[in-house]
C-alpha cells in the first residue's frame, strides 16, 4: 500500500498528505479485499435481493446474514469509537446508550461548549 501511495504522490502533488488519508486508503483497500465487488445494478436488484433471502444449504444462513458478518469484519466496534466529548457532556445527551463519535458530531458555531447530540 505504501508503494502505491508513493506512486500516487509522485503523479499528483499534495495527494495523501495526512495520516487520516493514509488510514482511509488502507481501510478502503482492506474492505475491497474482504468484501469483494458489492455493486448491484438497478436491473439486478430484485434478483439479487431474492438470492440474498435464500438460506444456504451449507451455512444454514441467509445471504443477508452472511453479508452482515462480512461487514462486521470491516466496521469499527462501538466500544472502539472515541466518544470523549459526549461523555464529558453527559447532561446534554438524552440517552447514554448512543453517543455520537467525536469525528462525526455536529459542532455548534459561536457556542462554548460547542457540543450538541443532534
């Protein structure tokens, strides 16, 4: 992956400048390797959905269930997602059962603190 990124950076100046961008590329490649091609054309949607509803003879699971397990391999666990801002502002959360991840939370402009669980 590092070699590909270095080649990209030589071809296009300022491409992949931060660790977050490198992590994103790494995660995207990993997801592609684990999940394979998941694109479904609109014409094939009904047929594919029907096939995913069928229970496999060897697994005893539907295709949806199998796909779900594959997605679990490339998705962060809730316990691994930083929610420090939400914990620090516990009184502003309706429920503590779901807290917004710090990197996806809405920021209040011109307010201090800028936290809202929207």
